[in-house]
C-alpha cells in the first residue's frame, strides 16, 4: 500500500510540472482533477480489500464475546459470566461494553438480565395478555440497574435471605414473625434514635426483614383518574405520594403475584370523590359501590382475593371519606389492611392493630416537597402555643372560645390568620417561633398540622379523642408530642406550663430526630415516610399471624 501511494504521488508531481509548462491550463486542470479522483478511489478500494480479505472472516453482527478472554476467567466469577452453585456453572450473560450486538442478541441478553419475568405462566393464565412483551423485557433491563437492589448486591445475598426467597409467601411471613418475636437487643443504632421508638429492637429487626422479604403485587386493572393517577399536591397528598413511589419501586414490587406477600389496590379516594361525588348530595354510596364493584371484578378475574378473603390486600386513602369508600364490600371493610388518614376508632371502620394510621401531609410544591424544613431553637420561640385555621368540627370552636385572640397573650389562637398579622409574621413563621403547635381535629380526627409541626420543629399538641396516631405501633408519641383530651381544653395553658423546661427541650430535640420518618423524598431513602408507611402495613400484617 505504501508503495502504491509513493507511485501515485510521483505521478501527480509529473503532471503538475507539465501543467506549469503548458499554455492551455484549462485542459490540464480537468485532467488533474480526474487523476485525483481515480487515485482516491483506488486507495479506498485497497483498504476495503485489506479489511475483508486479509483479516479473518467475521460476518457483520457476529458474537464478539470470544475476543474478551477475561470474560471466561475462572478467577473472577463476577466477570466470567458464570457462577458456581454446587459445582455446576450457571451462566449470567454479561456484555462487553465495546462490542457490537445484533438486535436478536440484544433481546436474548435482556431476557437473561431480567430479575422478575414479565410473562409468568400464572399471569398468562389469569390475565391472558401476551402483547407488548418485547417492550416489557426491554424495560426490565433498566429495572435491574435502577432497582432497589443492584445486580452486584444480588450476587452477595446472605444465606438467610436466600432461604426466605425460596419459601412460599405464607411460610416466609411466619418465619419473619418468629424472627421479630425473638429480635436481638439493640440499644443504639447510627440511623435510629431509640427514645422515639416503643421498642427499637423490634422495629429494627422488623424493618430488616421487610427489606429482605417483602414483595407487593400491584393490580394493573382500573382506569384513570381514579386508579394509577396519584394527586401529589394539597392536604391529601399522602395517598398520592405513596401510590407514585410504590408504582415506581423495583425493590418491593413483583410482577409475579404468586411471589407476593401483599396486594395493593392502587386507587385514590381523593380522585374518586372528584369523579363520582355529586356536590350537595351528601351521598357517598356512589363511591362505596364503585369500589365494591372493583373488588368484585378482581375477585372474579384473579384467584388471589378469594384465597384469603382479602386479608393480604391493602389500600391507602388520605381523604376524609376514605373509610366510607370501603363500606360497600364486607370483606374489604373487615379483612383488608386500610392505611387511612382518618384513623377514627369511633367510626368502627378503622381497626387498631390491623389498619394503619396514615400521616396527613400538605404538599404545596410537588417538585420540592421538603421546602421550609427546620425552625428556631427553643430560646427563639417566644410564643407558648399557636393555632390558626378554619372552625371545622366540634373541637376548634371550643378551643377558640377559651383561648381565642385577646384571651391570653401567651396563646396565639386564631381562626384563619388575619391579614394584618400574616403581613408581619406568616403562618410558617408562627410555627417556627412557637414552643407548642396546637393540632385540634377538624371534621375528622387527623390534621396536616401534626406533620407540619414536626417539619418546623414545634412540639405538636394533639386534641382529638379516638384518634390513633400515625405509626403508633412503633413510635413513642409521648416522647415528642403532647396529647390533650377534648374535655381538658379549658386547662390547656396549665397543662403546657406544667411541663418542665428540661422535658420540653428533650421533646423538641426528639421532634427533630423523628422528622426524617415523616419526609417524602422524590427517591425514597431508608426509614423515610414511604418506607414507614410500607413498614406499618407489613408489621400489622405480621401481627395477624398466629405462630
């Protein structure tokens, strides 16, 4: 090739010399261009011949994995594409980053990478949906890399976790229940603060087993906006954020219902009310009848509801009407686990120990759910107690009657915050500047002020008889809040002043420490609000098991 190039160069130089000596330059210019084109063509042709005739034969798109000898090295099972189990090699198809893979090979690799197979025999039987499997398999490759457990972590699974994975779901739950009953003693943990828990040893072991064991199947049935369209803004945002993060989750969600320990009914009580309630009718039957028909449909379509009569199914509803949406179906009301903001024992719908009290969170900006966190230290909180809000329900008018503005300088109790007051100090600034934030029930027992007080590091004062506090099964609310009976509202200031300053400082510090368990994170992190809700559902399911 080098010789041909030298000869061509010499020939071009001769032509240039002739061109300089000639008077008719236009003819020589055309001749020179023609020769240049022929030269370049010859060079390109010889390059192609050298590539495809001289090099070893290899068709386009062939398997290049044999070129990478380190993929077959027995000294590194993670890179070899093989793992030994009982002396038998099991291939894990790994792809060299620089190799070219044909479309057919890519499809096969995606199938081998998939941790949870989309098209199980059971789903083929009960759902009879076979279309779009190729796209689902493509998404599974992303699921493996983005999921809660990476491929590398799955290759280093503790023996006990492997054992749990091999057990049928019911047996795995029984084993987890026994493990929790014999939880090892824990006094300190770098990620948990013992004083805010009823029993940190039990919580820690239960949480570990949840991460190790729990799989949730989400029904895909149901159309928007009632299903699969979570509201992420406003005072009912808790049900929406949980739905969003649950449906995006890869660690706990399984596509194989036979592997599931729990089944999620992904509906929004808020969206149901907007879609079905007739304003002014005061009739909630259209809502309960709709959910009744939905449960009857999945019970007829799938075997899972009838297998346990709904005891391994759960729902999450934060709207005030959440409890009333389940009354049309006896098994749904009696057996299913209901995570409700309206956790009112007096209604006889919420069952303590089985159902879950859901924190009510106000999200004003969904893109920034953690805005305005924190508050002033104790010495910069001159207000003894603060409340401002609408006069809903039976408790708030009584609170205003005894402690409304002008009654006591230490007690800042308003209806809605007056404009002249809010111009000097906003609602949030009031909470950040108060020692105690009063959280009276409205029409229903729960209030977003409880979580707001925690966000702004103000000790919550909860006035709501028959209210089961969020995460009551694991959190020690007396360590970071004050619960006042409705009948003791006239003595509210006396009760607050009777708390020693040292105890108050401890309580406020505990509020700071419990705060992380009430935070929504766009990407859930350990022990945050998403995980705490899921843990309470898991924990209460285990509490129903007799060992």
